C-alpha cells in the first residue's frame, strides 16, 4: 500500500489537509505582509492613517486638516478603524512594533477566521470529509483574497463577519427553533454594517430568507420566545440592541441629517477641504458624469447605442470581475491574463452543470446560499458597477474583485459540494487534480512569475535576479 493510499485511509487525514492548507495560506500571506511596500494594496494609506487617527481617541475622531485628504471620517462605518486604533494602542503599550506590520498581521489573522467559518459552513452542508476541505483550499488559493489578507483593509473584517452571519443562517435553517442562531445572524450582520456599508444589501437578502423561513415553518410561538429568558440569550439580546443603537447612530443619523445613508463630502466638510481628497477631485473633474440616474435617461442611452444593454453587460462584468478575483487589483494591479481565465471558467461550468443535474436534491441550505450568492452578485453587477458605467461611460469604474468577497466563500462551498458528486471516480480524480493544480499555479506561481520587483521593500536580491523585466501592471482608479 502506497503512502498516498495510507494517508487517504487515515481518519484524521482531512483535518491534516485542512491544517496544511491554512498553514500554507499563513506562510504566503505573512510573507506578503512583511515584504510588500505600502501603496500596493487597495487604499492602504487611507486605512493606516485613519486608523492612527482613531488610536488617538476611544470614540470617533474629529475631522482635522491632517484628515481632510481622506474625506469625512466622522459619519462612516468605523468598526474596522476603531479596532485598528485599539491594536495600535496595545502595540504602543507593549512591544511597540512597526505599526504597518502589526496591522497587516492582524488582518492575516482575520482572514484565517474567515477560512475557519468557511470550513464550518462546509461541514454543515457537505457530507464528504474531503469535500469539506475543498472550499477552504479554493479560497486560500484565490490570489486576490491572499493579497488582501496581507493588507490593512476593512474588507477582511467585512468578509469575516459576512461569512459568520451566513454560517449562523445555515445553522438556523437546520435548527430553526433555536433562538440563539437567529440572534447571532443579526449580531454579525450588524457588526458587518458597522464595518462597511456594502454589508447592507447582504443583510437585506439574509433578512428576507430568515423572514420567509420563520413564517413558512410557523416558528414564532410562545416556547420560541421563552428561550430569551436564558442568561446566554439575554446577553446576546443586549449585544443585539446595543448594535442597533450604534448602527442607528451611523445610518439613521445620516438619513435624518443628510438624507443619505452615506453623506457626500461637501455635506460634512467645506468644498475647499474636500478638494484635498483625490477621489473627490477625480469624481468632480476627471470622470465625466453624463447624468445622475433615472430609468428613462438610461434607456435612452441604451437605445441610442451609447451604452451596452444590461444583458450584454453581464458577461463582460463576469470576465472582468474574474480576472480581478484570481488576479490582483489594488493601488497596483496584477490581473489574471485573459488566456488563463478559460481554465477557471471550465470548472465553473462543470460545477454549474452538477448543481443543475442534482437540482432535485438541493437542500434548503444550498438554496439559501445560492440565492444569497446570486442576489448579492447582481447587486454588485448592476447597482454598483452598471450604474456607475451608465453615469460615466467608464465600464471598469468600481469593478473590483474584492467587492464580491462577502459571498465568494459560499460560492466555493456550493461548487465543492456538487463538484464532489461526480460519480465516475476516475473522472473526478482527474478533474480534482487539475482544479488543485490550476489554483496552486494561479496563486503562487502566477504571482512570483509576474509580480513587479518594485512591489517589494526592500527588494530581495534573489528577486532582482529572477525578474529582469517588470511585468505589466495596470493601474485603474477605484472607489
């Protein structure tokens, strides 16, 4: 019996593989955290300097001449920045390590938390123990996820909290009569909305699923609410209502005061103060705005041939989004080349075929996750990206792979569950081996074969020998 066969028969083998997968992720992401220059990852200086402003107060810092370049910092979701501020305070009181390194490593740990929740979701939905590891492997070898995990960015906490909320939604669907699951869903969603406003549509989608299931199963009975009298649920309810208040203090006050959940720069700061911010200047003077929205105006542009219609936009969006998911988009970019994308799409269509083939056996958890994934993807595609394209005639404006990350993990879970249902063992092994090879090559090999040397500080001597010429890096403006 070969070593591989012995390993497969070992009952602990899947967990050993899980540990190795997370270990490799840690090694690569920590390497990036320790070696990449500032100004490569998305919005890195913004998150560093606003976090430093938050470290100077236990509450929300005021706008000052030093912060005008980052627009208003008082009426925004702040949880990630506030936590970073506390990490910087703790660092100052103890080891006083380099602040960039400390914040980057804390983001790596946050991403590990996401991987753990992905595994917990897969354990709930996938019976095959090897299949339970596959979503973790796919996510931990998605280049943009690894790259972002090594950066100072609020998206890492956003993805963790979104994934945690979805995990407890799955638990709720499987054990609907347990009140704590419902409370924890909304605690994590409320923490997510305090981190980034992009969690708001996800919260709405999950709330709709939760409400439909509650009324369908007729769960709201006396014995259900009686659970709220237990000490753990009382504490959870206290946290829940506290988070409601904190969210209202951001979004509710913004709506009452400014008429928007996110006020424009000039609603909080003066025009001259806003001019110190590059995104504001770009929006005002560098990107031509054709109109401010409206179905009639949009339809006219489509019918006149000045914009592609929504149906044709979707394939374009999918391709562009994909090359920024398995590639990198930040302040500097390393997109996946178009000629490599068909390999990824091939497996996507295999997974889609297997879902369709097994459609009659879809569990309520599968259906819920599928609905969440598709709904959120359409929100990003049309409400964020197509809307920006209609307004500015810039098809790539705000089109970033990381915007889909709150639901990408559950996409991997669904794919893994039904991909592993391929009955022909030989075909499954060939496809699985190819899938693993593609993701490993698209992660480590693609990065080190194409990364420009000026991304690193200091530039390692061995890299100067390997990379005689810098690879093409396309810089695009982003939100």
